[in-house]
């Protein structure tokens, strides 16, 4: 099951890249009317992210693949696609979306910090959740329910591993000299 699990994990990661493209496309052709579909696609993307890591760890050979090594890039691609969707759909100025994308891309390229990659996803996710709750309450509730489920399911790891890793990574960024 190990190698097959790794291939499935890579397929899930690749699916997130496709979801990012789909969200961007919905911004171009669907605009605000596509918000419910965008949020549904986002939740599906989050689900692939939840599953790909445990599947990849089932590989007894710890096989390294390009997709596995770029899992965070797939996550960030979804957040960036959301940012573009919101700008293209007029939820906020497209120039602001482009500025956010430019500045965060430059910062991530300069720092190569996984924790910064995690952090830059928060504003687009928060904004899309707000918009969903306001304009498509069913999809907004679905997204919040999913987040609640994941927090409960991963809680033992969150306060002892994930949160400390994030905070230490951000502290290390602040200590770096320009």
C-alpha cells in the first residue's frame, strides 16, 4: 500500500493545483455568481490537503516526489487563486489583489519560509469565509463546519506540534536581518 498511497497523495496534491485553476477560471467567467461554487471547490481542496499528508507518510520508503516536495506551493496556489477570484469578481479592487499577490510572492521567494507560506493563506481564507457567510450562507456554513471538524480531528497535534512550529518559524523570520 505504501507506493500506491504515495501516488494517491500526489494525485490529491495535483488536484489542489487543478482546483486553484478552477477557482481562477470561475473568477474570470463566473464572477460573484460563482461564489458558492468557489467555496465548495475550496472545501474540497482543503479535504485533499487533509488527506494527502497521512497518505504520503504511509510510504515505507519515504519516496520523495516533486508534488510531495511542493505540497505547500499547491496550498498557496489555492489561496492565491481565491485572492484573484475576489479581485476579478469585484469583492475588492483588483489592484489590491494584485498587490497582495506580488508582495506575498516576493516575501515568500525571499524568505523560503514554510510558516510564511501558511500565514499568507489566512487573509484570503478569512475573506472568502466572510463573503460566503454573507452571500452564500449554506456554503459558508459548510466551510465553517469543515474547519470545526478538522480542528477536532487534528486537535492533539495542533497545540503541541503545528502551532509551536508556526510560531517558531515566524519568530525566526522576525530575527532575520535584511
